[in-house]
């Protein structure tokens, strides 16, 4: 935080914006889903399921619903049979690219 002044001291972690971010967008799967959509732009449910090793379809479905509720991704349903559903990032979701890229770079440099 060199050169930056922290404007407010938080009485507890719940008030900290980093805590809010981690509770809503952090975790094991949401950043991965966002990163994949940054790379691929548009993906179907089955493509996401195949791309994320170890996630169950139930958990993937819930994570997508959570991200949609936060307006990070949008879900497009095509009125065909069988149903076709695509996911892509909203402008709000796309705004995470710079920060996720920095986290990826830091992780490559400092973590194994």
C-alpha cells in the first residue's frame, strides 16, 4: 500500500471491502468461472462443467446463479429444444479483468 493512505480503519473484518469481495465473489469456484469467461467470452453450462475439474453440476449451477444475482454474469436462454443456455460477463464482470490478471501474475510469481 505504498503511497496510498487508508482512509478508514475498520472496526471489524465484516466492514472491510476485501471481506465483502471474498464473501461474494471469492471462494473456490467463482473466480475460476469469471476467469474462464474472460478468456472464452461466452460459454455454455456443459463447457464450464468440463473446463472446471472437480466441480459438481449442482455447485456449478449455484455459483452461476450467485454470479448472475450479483450482475457479474448474464445468462442467455435460447427458446429451442433441447434448451441452449449461454453465460457471459456483464460490463461489471468484465471490470474484474485487470484485478484478476494481477492476482494471476502475483500467484505465478509467489506461489507454487
